[in-house]
């Protein structure tokens, strides 16, 4: 079967021929339809994030996938079911409390591996074997865009935790700021229905398809070169929610400066090392005296995957048509890894229903 792998010492995907996997007891065999490409995949390619499976010199890429059950193999699934696999698996030493509680997304990094990212093969292959409990049902009519369930699940979890951080009092948020006009930021704007006013910060020049999507979703585009994050409360308004999806380390501190009293900042980016002189006392006062909160969030659990399926079903078809800019067949996979500014969301296609 075809598979796209990263080889040790290289920084671009390679198309290889691998044996079709034989599912072990408890695993279903999936025929993969599409696999999305995002910023994390590019970080894996450059070595900025993740690691190879123990003892291996290559790793199958891809963590945003949708497929069809080809062989249920005694699991609760049926042949032909459309499913999205979750990303985290127990580490080589065996399962642990986080997985037994159904909360793999809350496991520390040494208590999990992540398919296609850190320590485990991913889903960019014609067939993959996945334990039945790590699959989430996707309606057949969403099969073409089912690879978006995974990034939507990440957004759902972060928003869930942000709202939970404000659940101790009567919080009625109105304004939200998303930092980053990449694919995750755009998906997040698309599901922020509870906010009256939305803003999205980026660093791109017009004309640009991501800016067009921001404005089509009813949000205001903010160019960070003209209005940096700390100036947003003055130029626009203080924010009840700041959602960081840039991986730019200073945004972790600057987010608090953009918050209204009682606001919350959700941090999702995984930054590189960054040193900067800051007034930590001022930052501390703003958090404490303003009853502000900062939460970090990574990955997503099964419940957030299921919520993401529901959110995907509610997204406007015209948005999805503009959002998914490239679906490349596996023999032209390089197109899915392009980083041109006219690209928003890309995927590699292995098959169809």
C-alpha cells in the first residue's frame, strides 16, 4: 500500500510502499479517504516538534484523518462505517489512568504517544489499523470533510476549558479575539456563535483568502503589524476571550493585556524557545486584579471529537468550499504540503466512498 513517511535526517515526506497492516484483536482496519495537513505536520517535518516511534527511522505522517471501516475485525464497528480516528495512544509501556478514564488529552507528554506526531505512526496511508475505542463515527455525507473533525476537536476542547474557567460566576461574554488566521484560527471563528463580536489577528496583506474568510464569517481582521495585541483594547475593545493559535511565545503574555476584566485567554500554540524582558509584576497584577484566567490546552478527548462532528455538520457549505483549498491525490502529495499564501487548508486523498 502507499504511505507517506518522514525519514530520519530528512525534512520532506517520502511516498513508500508498505505492507497492508493486519489488525490485532480489538483493532479495526480502515481504508483511509483523506488526511489533512496543518502547521503541526510542518513542525514535525522540520524537527521542531515530535519524535519518531521508538527504534524506528521513519514515521507515517498525518493526524487529521477520515476513513471507512474495511474490516471490523470483531469490534463494534461495521464494514462501511465512516470514522475519524483520535490521535493519542498509550505509551509503549502500556495503558495508564488517563486512558482508562477516557481522558487521553489530559495525559502528560510522557504518558502518551501521538499518531503521526510523537512516537507513533500516523494515518497517511491507504490502510491503518486502529483500536475500536479510538474511532468516532462520522456521517457519510461528511466523509469528504471528515478530516476536519480532528482540528475542530482541538478548538472544542480549548473553548470548553476556557468556559469552564469562568463557570464559577455569571459570565456573559460578547467579544472574542482569535490570534492567528491559519486553518485552526479560521475553524475556531466559524464555531464561535455565542459571541456578538469577533476579531482575528494575522500578518497577511490583502488580497488574501484567509482574510476573505475572516470577513465572510462576520469577523474583523486585525493586522498585527498595525495593531499589536496589547493595543487591541484601545483600538477596538477589551476582549472577553482571547484564543491563541499562533505558537508565537510573546502572545502568551500579551493575551492578558487584551483581556477585559473577568476574561480568559486560551493558549494552544506550541512555541519555540523565546527570551524577552517583561514586567512580570504588571502581568501578575492584571491577572489577579482583573479576575482574568489563562488556560493551556492540547489535543482533545473522545467527547470533544464527537462534539466536533456535530459542529462540522453545522458549518456552512460555502465556507467549507472556500476553506479547503487543495485536495491532492497521493501521487501528487507535494501540493498538499505547499505553504503558498493562497493556500488555506489542504489534504492528501487516498480514496473515496
